[in-house]
């Protein structure tokens, strides 16, 4: 009997299952995930879940009835270790082999790790799963000292959550501003000021040399010799796409698993979706890999549509969001390569936008507490870029 095997228990997996069944897939569906639990939401981990506003049960993307009603075979707490493309088989770490007609890789990413002295000490943590958050929270009672390495979305979201609970937070960022990879100096400056106002100690152009343990306490030693005592350190220096399974099977990989506009790899029976997937963007005129739930869900739908004979090209405007304090940052499009930035609104009111242009075309927009402007920008960017990128 025909079988779609999905590797990676994620938002993408849930969307693929739903779309397959809605579009008439009557064969088997098999889901493989390396955590023992059903797919759950990841974005709240650094915010609502960390703060205790939601329980783990509330993070579930779908309740157990969804998988039963969709007739899904679950292999949870298992890891896929190899793909045999000739036999159309996936081998799991317990020796089980699963035959597939079509295979969807939703393997996601893993945290980029530090390779410095002391990085293996117990207080040094990474935040990728609910268990990671549980371990972090054990070390972070009020007045605890937290060092966050990296001022990206995750680092700043955790900083905002922790400082509100009385934790003493220091953020170390090697570059000269926060969120440097994803936004403009105007937005970076706004967030830096807000975090400092809330009591977060942000250290820019600050390089971590090593972690040292002395007299039962761990310190972060900076390149200038300063030592910061800590109860916990969270490393947020980016992620690495999980491509090894695909690469070992001979599939093309280049900053992600290379796919076409239908999320299909060079093997017509294998698809790759979400954070691990590198796809062509007709709108931006280049290949991109996106780390976002909206992208993962949309690509999974495209893959399932293709498997059921309803091919659609994937070429959506990328969008992202981040919640910090009472600030909602919503980003439409990709701002890299812009030559003009225009601020609209009064930054002091915490409600404004920054539009990014390239040769007169709107290519992206950051909206802070401005959801209507964000929605308008998504449509406008799509219209402007669909006429041909520069």
C-alpha cells in the first residue's frame, strides 16, 4: 500500500497530514519524530511557556484525536538514520525500516554550538525544545544571574521574559547592534533602548572568551578580561539546518536541502519543507532558506498538494514575528540589500513602521505594534516584486 513518510514532528508535519487527507490521499501516512511527544508549538517556548502562562499540554498543535482520525502511524521518540533511495526505505535508530511511496523531510534545524573552553559545563544551555526550557527554568529563580549569548530573536525574547520575572539578565552581542542580521539600525536602536529601560544589561561588540568554574560558581570570561558570574547561560548564536540525512542519501544540499518550486528534491519521491529547505524565490530572484513557522506550514501544504496531484508553485512573501514585552514586531519580506529605509509614525509611541526599498521598490517592512500596516505591506510587496525583481 502507498505510504507517505514524514520525518520531523512539527508544524510542517501537521499541515502535510491535514492537506494530504483533505486532498484525497487514501494511503498510509507515517510520522517519525525524535521527541516522545506529539507535535507542539515552538514559538511560545521563549515567551509564554517560559513565563508559565501556558502549560505544555496547551502547546499541542493538534489533539491526539487528529492523528487517530487521520489514520497516522506514529513513530515518536525515534530517529531516522538513513534513506535508501533505491529501495524507498527509511531506517530508524531501532532498526525498523519504513517503506515509502513519497517522503517528506521536515528535519528542521539545530542550535549552533559554542566551541570554547567551558561550553560543556552544566549551566550552559540551548533553547530548542520544551525540555530545554524546563531545564533552564530550574536555574532561574528571582535574582538569578542569566547570561545570554547572542542578541537575535530568541535571545531577546528570553531576555524580555526573564527580566520580568526578576532575573538579572546580561546579553552579549558580538556585533555593534542587536538583531543586526534581520533588521535596520533604526529598529535595532529602538529595541536596545527598550531592553535597557527594562533592566537588561546589553553588551555590544562583546566577545565571549570562555566559561570557567571556580569555587562552585561559573563565570563567563570576556575577551577584555571581565568576568560575569552566572547561574545559567543561554546560547543563541544561530542554527544549522539538519541536512545530514538528505546529504548521506546523495541529495543536493547547500545551506539546506535543495528543492524546486514544488518543494521537491532532485529525487521526485522526496520533498523537503521548512527550516531545512533551500528553495527558489521567484519574487526575490534567488534561492533562500527561511526559519519561520509560516514558511514551514506553507511549504508542507505545497508538498502535500504535489503528492496528491495538485501541483502549485511555492512563492509566498516571507514573514516573521517576535513578541517582546508589549511589543509585537511583524516583518514582511526580506530587507537584505535595501538602499533606502523610511520610518513612518512616531517611534516614541511604540507604534511605527520601517519600509525598506531597493531602487524604488518596496522589498520589506518592519511593523511594530502596527498589524494593519503589516498586512497592507505583504500585499504591496507581492505586487511590486511580481513584476520582476531588480
